[in-house]
C-alpha cells in the first residue's frame, strides 16, 4: 500500500514538474535536457528505494528533487521587458481627468496580411459622457468550445474602442494552451481600433467572429471601461503571467464585471469560452426578445467584415443587422 502511494505521488508531481521544466528549459543545447534528466534520475531513485522497502531514503531522494524545484519555481517571475511580438510590444495605459479619458499606446496597425503590417501606436482621448454602447465580440479559430473575447466601447462621435486581454508572446512564439499553465506567457491588455484588432482576426487570420450588443447602461459601461484602464495601468507597472484557467481573456473581464454585478457567479462557460454568449444571455446581458440562436445568427459578422468592396465603414458594416445596433 505504501509503495503504491509513493508511486502515485511521484507520478502526480512529475505531471507538473516535467512540463514546468520543459517550458523553462535552458536555451543552450548542452544544458537543455539536464534539468529533466536530473528530475527523472531522482524520481527513479525514489521508486528504487520504495520498492526495496527503504521509505526514509525514498523520502530523502524525493525531497532532494522537489524542494529545489519549488524554490526555483517561486523565483520564476514575469519580466515585462522581453523581445515582444510587434502587436504585443506595449500595454495600453490611461489617465482620467474629469470627463476626459486619455489613453497612451492604443494599437492602430494597418494589416495587409497576418504577417505584413504597418506598426502604429497612438494616443487617444475620449469623453466618458459620450460612451453609449458596450459590445461583446467572440472569435473562433479552432474547436468551437474555445473562443477569444473582446469588449468594444462605442461613443456618440462614431468611434469604437476595443479592449482585449491577450497572451503577450515573445517574437515568433506560438500559443500553447498547455504552456499557459506553466508561467510560459505573460499577460497583456491592449486597446485598439476595430479596424486593427477585429479586422486582423476576421480578415487575415481566418477566424469566425460574432458581435453582440450588451444591455449594459452607459453608466455601467463607463465603470467597465475604467476597470480596464485600471487593470492595464496596474499591469504596466507590475507584470503578471497569463494562466490558461486563472488569468485569461474571460476571467479577467469577469472580475471587472463583478464590480458592476456582484451577484455574478463563476461558471464552466467562463473556461469553455466558446459558450460565453450563452452565459451572458442567461445573466440577462444580451438583447431581448431575441433567442440566443437568433442573436448568434444575426451577430455573425465574418462575411460582412470581409466585404472589402463595401463603402460602409468597417465598424458600421459589421454591426448591420445586429440586434440593438440599429441606431449606430
């Protein structure tokens, strides 16, 4: 019985330790596999001693590997100053002065393809009293249970400002959901023009996108917008890691929404973000009296976004026929 327990502990801890060591392996080829080899060697010793009925030696061998691993893991901290991909080079920050919101480093890229673009980061100023709408956008790129979420704020002067909680990738790095559990990516919050952050997904990355007009009042919308600014300002000073479950594009916004709706409860759909629209619908956050199926059908903006021959501006075009956007 004791042997089975020791084997189970080694296996369970190794399920965490091996990926953690792999995703933080040294860059030098000669050292790349050394941490993994040391861990496997020590765990093999644990099992050998356990099988011989030597629990003390097994425990000491286990601690010889596990204690240094824990100390190292606690020292793995976000850097905030890596060679980031161009579209993640900055975190948007802002200053509120009365009714005025001044933002620095709003992303305004001109994308010619998914890899060809003109870099542009600009300052923007918005009158908070002119905020009139809050839209939720979801973007699908693979399995329908997972989507990326953006929140776009509409102003009475016709401008839209989209916010996105993103993985902050270093240059030429690919996303991995598993790596997101092991302090491999940092978190970023970016505000952008819709012709950048929405259009690049629908038109150049081949993602399928949906737009929903929420029922948030202008006052609640301002509170959510200022929550984004506060979170982004804090992140710019104190970097943090992205986490596939605990710090991603949905639960960061969920925490902000809890300030507005303290009655909100956590839900599996916050993890399976492809079903996020059904969660928001169940909370009374989407337009009535349409059914969720109708809101999805009318809110699918993919084809309208890709209609490059239309003379209607992009933000107005993608909202054509979307319930609640009739007066935009």
